[in-house]
């Protein structure tokens, strides 16, 4: 099987590495930055290419792992691609490829990727969508080589999933950052709350978050809330975040 | 050593179990609810007591793990206690015991406890504070039997730590709940985002959250943000939360 990877960001990097580690070979890698294409290509024994025109039009699979707003444009520059082409975005609908390709789809690994941390693909939900049965079968089989958790999810549902992921991951990480700021401003080490962060996420692996909510807001402990708001007096935005999240917790009881 | 546990809530339960599992015996347990005192006492081979007057005044250690606003009052009812008395609260200052006891302190395990989930105490930061050197030595030695991570933290810093914990744990869990609501309203399973939640917390075990922030806000992907805000049109409070957290992420870049 000949696979092309377009992109060299977090998703492209982790996906290319996962594919390579499963014994599949990646033929070519193109990226907006040729330097980055070279760096990634070296890791997965692929050929870096400078121009999109050099991409092999007869490869079996082309994975377009570029920024959301570049998917359409880069796709159009590969319009004569004969194989199956997929993008990897949670937020871009599949029909962005409508009229440009015959066989296309989406291959969305629902995970947060940072270059500095390896991830184990085997349990990551891979959400696939495709414009015909053959493409669907191909993508399903391919995805199952990377993960035990492969799901058919249409564009409408994937959009929702992506929104939920922003709350559960991006916003959550920002709350860790705000906690870190509170600690740092008071010369306390971030290390102190790492076990707490770990346990908080571990709890919801086997329970629903509503069932394990703790803290002043869910106990309606107004006295503690008032003290906390006072401590946040010099950081009005954090005070606002404290207020709105506490209110929201109370409403969800 | 004779240990008394006052309370039967999440902290009392997990602490009593951890102490018992380390081979230390708990003499008595008192709780506002005698039924709950009995349930916990049975788990740790302790004697449940009905009235605070029955609590052995000559025990070595009394652990007051009751609600924040009950610490002072319950403490006063034990005023003739001769041993060392500690409370377990993040938000209550140590001097709540000032004038009531000779040897007192705080024993604050920085973790989130739910009855339905066992926790391994051995890595939980235990924050201790005390009113004299002998008490400090006693508490430090005792805490080290439960955890490798024992820290001297004064009331001022503990208050800050507790605030940071609200962001990193209670608010984070609520974001999981909001993500769960988004999924449920669209007939998607919470299971889909469990690996993401796990990885998000795992990332910050060895990195700082600011360095691993991902998502539309940090990329300044306004198009995706607008689409997400539209999807939240029928839930104005969640829309507000989306806006303020996105703004805050942008400010922290």
C-alpha cells in the first residue's frame, strides 16, 4: 500500500509515526515547510517532497493533516489524485471534497497531540466517514490496524464531538494552567496538584462526571466561595471564570 | 497508638481505610450520623460512638474530618482532648483550634475523594501544619506512613492550594460534565472522549499546561470558534463559558 501524508503538524506527526510503527510504509510527505517535511520523513523512512505536484497521484491513500482552513485549498491542488483521500479534522465537513475527488472521506483521531509526548494509538477512537462503501471498507480496515476503537461518525456528529472535545480537553488544560498560575504567583510548585489532576481524570473513566462532582459549589459552600472570590480580586477574569463555573455546577446538581 | 476519626464523609472514609491498611488501628469513630459511623467503623475494625462525650480524651490523635463549617463547633465539644487534634480541611485556618487545645494542627490530603472509588494514598501530597515542634514531628512521621509526599504548608498557602485545586479538579470535572451533556444531547456516548480526558491529564504530568495547550482558541481559529458558539446558541450559559475560557486562553499565550 502506498500512503501519502500531507502535513507535518501534531496530527500528521503522530499519525505518520503510528502508521509506520504498524509496519505500513509511507511513500511521501509534503508540508508547507519543506524542512518539517524532511524531519518527519526521516522518522518514518518516507520521501519528503517540495511541491504538491510531485505527490504520487496513484498512491492508495492520501492523508491530508493540515490546518482546518487549508484543507479545501490543498485538496484542490491534489484534484487529480486517483486513490482515496481523507482529511483528519474534527470541524471540517466531509463534503469539502465533494466534486473534487471520487473516493474521499474523513479520518479523525479523537485525541490531543503534542510533539513532545508519544501517544499510544491503540485505544484512540478513530472516527471515519466516507462517500461510498468501498472507501468505507478500506478506511475501516486501515483504521483497525491502528486502533481497536473505530467508529463511523458523520460530519454532523463529528462537529459535535469536536465541540465536546474542546470542553473536555482544551478548556480543561487551560484550567490546569490557571491553577498553575495561582500556585506560581504564590511560590507553590505545580507538582503539588499533579496527583489531583490525575485522579480527577481517572475517576471519570468508570463513572460519569456528574456522579463524582466535588468541591464548594456542589456542596453550596458559600463561605468558601466568597473567600476564593476575594483571593481572585486582582485577577478579574479568573474571578469571572470562578463565578460562572460555580453557577453552572449548581445548576447541574 | 490510639487514633480517633471524627466524620464519615469521603475524606474520613478514605483516610480511615488508608490508616487501617497500614496496620494502624483506629479506636473510635464518631459521626453526625451514627449509622454512617457504624458502617465505616465496621470497615476498619473500630468502635462507633454515639456521642462526642464518649470519645476517648486520652487517645494519641484525633482526626476531625467533618465539613468546613463544623470544624470549629465540633472541636469545641472535644475541648478537653489531651492528645493531638487535626482537621483535614484545605480552607479552614489552623488557628480555629487556638485556645481550645494544646497540641493541634492540620492534616490535609490534597486529593479528590469519592466513596465509589478507591484511591492509592501513597503518592497523595499530605499537607501538614502544627502549633509546636513535637506535634509537627508526630504528624510528619504519621503522614509518612501513609504517603511518600509529605509537605509542611501553612494556613495561608494551604488556602491558595485549595483554590488551585478547585480549578484543577472541581471545575475540570464540571467541564467533563458539560462535554458529557453536549454528547448526550446528540446521542453520542461519553466513552468517545474518555481516552482524550485521560491523555489531557497525562500530558501535564511531565509538562506544564501552558506548553501543551491545543485547540481553536490557542490557534486563534476564529472560524471554528464561531461555529462552536452557534452550536451552543440554545445553551447561553455554556456559550458564555466557551467565550470566557477562549478569551482567557488567548490572553495566556
